[in-house]
């Protein structure tokens, strides 16, 4: 899992950085003989969250921005990523 802090409250600006880190993680793990079928990511301002998934050299970005007031949903997504 990769979590990126969005700078200047700019979630969109953090998406590219997060995808780059997930891609780099995929390369590293493949070179270490530990292929991961999925790598999860999140970009957050602390108040707003966006979630990503990297699979088969393709990044998927959840269209929904989750606000911290929906903390149960955020924790649920993070928990699902970790299992």
C-alpha cells in the first residue's frame, strides 16, 4: 500500500505521484521475486481521501473523494486494502 500526502490541499496533484510510487513498488517487488497482483494507494489532504489500485500495469482511480466526516468508510477501505 502506498499513501501520499497531497500538497497544498491538491488531491489531483498527488494522484500522479501515487501512481509513480505504485509503479516503482511493482518493479521493485518483481525484481525481488515477490510479484504482487495488486498494489493499493491513497492520496490524502488529511480531510479528503482518494483511493487507487494498480494491477497489470494499469492504474485505477476511485472517482469518489471521501471526506473525513465519513471516517467509517475510509477506515473500511483501508482495512480492505490491508487484507
